């Protein structure tokens, strides 16, 4: 058995690691089940859209509809995460997702070749409820573990998410791939039905969590009961505007988040259409089967799973340097994909992207959880997601025309250049490059 800093015995995690905290453990295992289904359904929606239409613009439309809710509803989700019980928000989100996916499974059983409109609508609805889940979960984790375990909690959450995605994609590559080859009419039904079950089981796990309300002092003026429904609406709008301004003020004043946010926006704009490119190059280079597409994603998440654990154990502190540098490294790797057409070579480059991405995600998430006060944590998380996700519809919308004008290779190079420019902006800010995590997050 491997010993030392990187030993990953399941029993040691349960008895000594971050999973010794019961409530975090409940959230953790519930998400394992839910993420197993999530690893399949969005890829399936894009795959089916491509098979039904043979049109990259239609595939891009489904991707755009997945991204739009983060733009429209993230401000409401952030305020809700700081005003309401975060447990109830997560429970609502998983329950609503189960209802939506069970309904889609019934539709897929009746109509094996769904219209693009149905696929786009389901992508929009699922992302809408997920918009409320994400800031609630991010803001809840620091309440379920002590500060010295927060980096490990984030690393374990990301690593497990990638492991479950890897397992889901591996299963789908062989099982759903075989179903598609033998009987394409049942492929969509089984993929969605499995996802619906995972949402329902995840909701059961969340029922065991305690109440997780933000630690804030109620305002007499904003929390006083209104006299009429018009007063009620005005009070809600007034409270939401004030809460949003407070969250934005915290982000503008933080020296790390204020620089990391535009980097994230530029990087997201550059890479947001990558799944559409995945589908296009799978058709053009590798025959267009679902198993080859799923294995491409499998190589990425397998590497990300392993190195998420590594990052958590390393407890890296140079958050600004990592955030800027990894954007540049990812840009170089994405550009290299343009000359990596042989399938094994493409899988290797894709795997390397999964190796470096945890060094970008985990430190910055841990910084926002430790440097931001609990009473505004949900708004900061949702605003971060909203601003960056606002670039996704634009980025995805640009991919379809780019594929037609400059081809797959040119699109990959353009994406890589965009990521390099995003990271380069960070190196123009010396204070950002020198920034470190709060000492409680590194436990040093």
C-alpha cells in the first residue's frame, strides 16, 4: 500500500480525512450519485442534437440554452443562497431536476428522435435549477468543515466529481455506446432515465443535512413585513438590489478576485464552445460514434480526478500565479490539439489538459471560500459564475461560424490563443501574481 502524503485509502478518508465530518459526508455522497448522471446527460444532449440535425449550429443552440440560465438567474441564486436555507435550495434543485429528467425520459420513450427545441428547452430548465444549486453548495461547504480542512474538502469534491464523471463516461462509452450501435432508438431514453434516478437519490441524501443559513444579522428595515403585495414586491427588489451591490463591492475590493474575474471571463469566452468542437472533430476525425466521443472526455476527467487529489494534498498557496499560469498552459495544450489528429495522440493531449486544470480551479475556489465573509459568500459565488457564464452563449455562438470559416484546426488554435491572452493579463498585475491563500486554508 502507498504511504505518505498521497495515500488515498478509503477507510483513512472516512476516519481521519475530511469525510469524518458527517454533514459534509452526506453532501459528498449525494453528489457522487447525482454527478454520475450529470457526466452523461449533457454530452448525450449534444450528441443527439448532432445526430438529428447534422448541423453544428443546432448543437451550439443546445449549448447556448444550457449557458443562458447562469446569465439570467445567477443574481437571484446568489441572493437566495445568502437569504434562505442553503440545504433547502439544494434539495429543491435536485428534486426539480429529477422531475424534469423523468419527464424527458418519458418523452424519449415515446419519441426516440427528439426535436432540437425539446433538447434546448430541457438544457435550459436543467441549468436553471442547477444555477440555484451551485452557489448554495459552494457557500455551504465552509459551514460543514473547519477552515483547516477546507482545501482538502474542495480537492476531494473536485477529484470525486472527476472520478464519477470518468466512471459515468466509461460506462456510457461501452454500455450506451453498445446500445446506440444495436438500437439507437433506446439510446436517449436510457441515458436520461439513469440521470433522473441519480437526481432523486441525491435529494434523499440532502434531507439529512442540518439547516445551513448564512450568518448575518437581519435588517429591521428590509426584513419588516410589508403592508401590501406592492410593498412586498418593492421590498424584495430593494433587498435584492442592496444585496447585489454588496456582493459586487466585495468582489471589486478584493485584490485577487478583482483580477481573477476578468481572466475568468476571457478564458471562458475562449473555451466555452469546446464541447461543440469535440462533437465536430469526433465526426470529422474519428467516425462519429458515441464511444469515441465519450472516451475523449473520459481521458480528460480521469487525469483531472487524480490531480485534483494531488492539488488538495499539496495545499498550494500562490493562487494568483497559478490562476494566470494555468490559463496559459491550457491555451498551449488546446492549440496543440490542432496538430494531434491521431486518436491516441489526441487522447494524450486531452489528458494533459485534465492534469493542469485542477491547479487552476481548486486554489481560486478555496480563496473565495476563505477570504469572503460567509454572509456574502453565496452572492460572490453566483456573481463569479454569472459573469463568466455570460460569455458562454457568445463563445458557443461563435464556434459554429468559426468551424465553417477556419475549420476545426483553426478553431482550436483560436481557442488556445484566447486562453493565453487571458492568462497573460494576470501577469500584468504583479500584486495578483504574488497573492497567496489565507493561512487557515493552507494549514501551514
